[in-house]
C-alpha cells in the first residue's frame, strides 16, 4: 500500500553521472530503513545501498565510492547520486523500504539506467 515512485534514470555515457529520486505518498522515510535496488536483464534484483533512519549508510562493494544515498524526510524523498557510471551499472533501479523488500512487497515501476557509449 506504500508506493514509491522512482525517477531520474536515462541514458548516460560511461563516466557520467545521474541522480535518481524516489518519492513516497506517505511520510515513512523517518521510520524505515530505505534502500535502492537494481535489476539487470536476466539477473536477480540486488541491493545497491541502504540508509537508516539515523542516516547510517551501506553500499554494495560494486558501487562503493561512486554512489551516494541520501534522504529528505520532509519531502518524503530518497536519492541516489551515481557518479563514474560503468556499463555494468545498467539496470532498472528501484527504491523500497528494506523491510518491505525483504518480504518481496511494495515494488514500484523503477527507473531505467543505461550506461553506454
């Protein structure tokens, strides 16, 4: 019932940057640990980054040092700043509450990120 809407994806060259945004209809970001996930064609959905209600962050090794997750609870938004993009970052990116994602629940449409020359 808590829907997240992702935006900000697009086509970018290797080494470029994108900023993904995620907005919720309800103000729950201050309660839930939020996360970004991604899924490439033929692959399983994988965890990219998390941010807790105390703003503690964790990143997958593959994106560490390149991606930054942040949140703005007042705006009901979560962001993913993506720098130094690589072709292997190509995927559909989703945001979700970590607890809901673990239950395979509440997935939105995602936003497509394509890194290609």
